[in-house]
């Protein structure tokens, strides 16, 4: 059985970007996470220890977003790798990192990267 946990709209202020001023001024980001897992044990136990804990997902995202990177691709990959290393029961993980109002020419609402991995 395949089941999904989503933690959407994790809002953060972070300092990612290639331009030096991005490291000083920072900007708004949103992160969405989709985890594939199996809820069979959870259905029977009703115990948080038998599922992927949303708190752990949120904690990892916040910690990795707090570490400055030039590229949001780099941050997204770090998040995925920590999920794989630290959270049991994940079959696949998808992370979407959205950078709002990027400093590029034109009226652009956001840019985003999506990384999906199978464990």
C-alpha cells in the first residue's frame, strides 16, 4: 500500500542566492514536501511512532534552509539527503523549494526547484 504525507507551505526567511546582497538582505521562501510511505502499521496502532512525523520533516527543512547556499537546488538536495538519513519509513520524497520575488530581470512572482528521490 502506498500512502502520502504532505507538509505544504513551510514559510521561511532565508539568505540564499548567488548575489552578495542576497546573503545580506535575504528573502522569502516556501517549501513543500511530499513523502510516500506505508500507513499499514499506523492504521492498526494509532501511534505516531509508526508513521513519518510531520514535526521531524518541518525541523529538517527549517535547519537546512537556515544554512546559506548560492543555489536552492543545493538546499533542496540537502533536505532530501537528511530525510533519507534521519527518517525511517520513507519510500520516496519530493521537495519543492520556492524563492519568491527573485532578483532577475522582469516581473517574476517566484522560481522553484523540485527534487524527488527514491530510498
